[in-house]
C-alpha cells in the first residue's frame, strides 16, 4: 500500500475533504421536530430530516434495531455481490452501482440546493449524468470527483438511525470483518480486482501512478519513438486505492458526534481518522494489501475520547 508522497497526499486530501463534505451534508439534514395531532387526538412529536427520494428514516425504529438491520444488510449485500460475481452478472452490477451512485449524489446535491424550488428534481438531474459517466464511461477524474459526493450522501441516510453506542459497535464489526476479508480470506482483494478489471467500476478512491523506474522506461520509449525506432513494450502502472467503506464509516461516526456533541468534536473525529490513515500509509509496505478500517477506527475512538475530554 506504500505509495509515493504525492499519491499519499492526494489520497489523504480526498479522504479528509470527503469527511468535511459529509459533515456539511449531515448538518444540512438536521432534524426538525414538529408537533402533530394523531387520529386519537393525542399530540405527538414527529422528527423529520427532509431527506429526499424516500430515504427518510422510520419514526418508530430504535438505534439497536437499526444496528442489527444495517449489519444484516451489509452481510446480505456482500453475499449478493459474490453471487453476482460468480455468475458474471456485470450488467446487473453496473445498474446496481448506477442506482446507488445516483441516489447518493442526489442526496448530497439536494443538501446544497434544498432551499431552491424543486431541489430534489434538480439534484437528480445533476446526479444522473454524473453517475452515467462514472459507471459507463470510465474516467479517472470523474470517478474521484464523484466519490467526494457519494459517501456524504450515503452517510446522511444512516446517521439518523444510529447513536454513539451503535455506531461504535458498527465500527468494531466492520474492522473485524475488514481484517478477516483482507488478511485471511482475501475477499477484499478479489472484490477490488473484479471491480477494477472486469466491472470497471470501483467503489472507492482510485489513483493510477508510475514509479521512478516506469517513468524512466516511458521517457526512454518516447525518445525511441521520436528517432523512428519505436518498439512496443508494456509499462507497469501502479494503482493506489482506498475502499469506499473506509471513507463512509468515519463520516457516519463524525455525523453522530455532530448531532450528539457538536461541530468541534465532530471535526476532531474527522482529523483523528485522517491521521490514523496517514499512519497506516507511512507504516505500510509497497505491494501489500492492508485492512484500513481497524486503523481508522482506532484513530476515531482515540479522537472520540479527546472529544469527550474537551466537553
């Protein structure tokens, strides 16, 4: 996972910027409590987050029930993903990605435009072409720029369902799964390679780059071509990746902290996650896969402790 300083800085910058965008989006969907009269004449409080496209959370769901539902949904999604990979259902998978990406970008865009008339429709009009370009017209710039908007939108859906205890348990669960999936079963490597090479849609930041040796070969090949003695040769391109889960779960914790403790404390979580990721990049070895979530979660929990101390 060890990359050049420039690539590492770009990954960390995109990670941190996404965390900040996530907090802004979650703040835009702050809960609003209104009193309504039920059919029996009883006055009850109704909490609304003004989330678009039918993503408003149920009124009567508890954080514990939400946690169980989210964990089950993650397990089911992984199983479905592998089944579809085995039967080579690339078209269905691309459509699945297209739907999720459109929804997530639409939610993020709507957070910016929610005071504009027909904001949800305008946001959808923005999200659809971006999702199409990302899924069906592979472009590295579009890919990474849209990633900045996808995870804030996803986090905005789940933050209302969680509290500090349940999101902490979720981070522990995801960290354990990440360690198993990378170090034991290799599931993460298989999924990443399948998405990049076969599906051509990767859920996460994706930066191709060349090392010093490859750049020298490219320069040499260019000079040879100019002299008219061009000989075709393959030049290896390295890839720096950071999975989407590694980005979205810290946003979810920071969002819950934003609602529970405040903005300063939420920013501490985002900073703690970024510093933990930077530490992983520094300690990692080139060419090896590492589960990022255990390290990011550790940074998040340390930051959460600091956030409580400054209360």
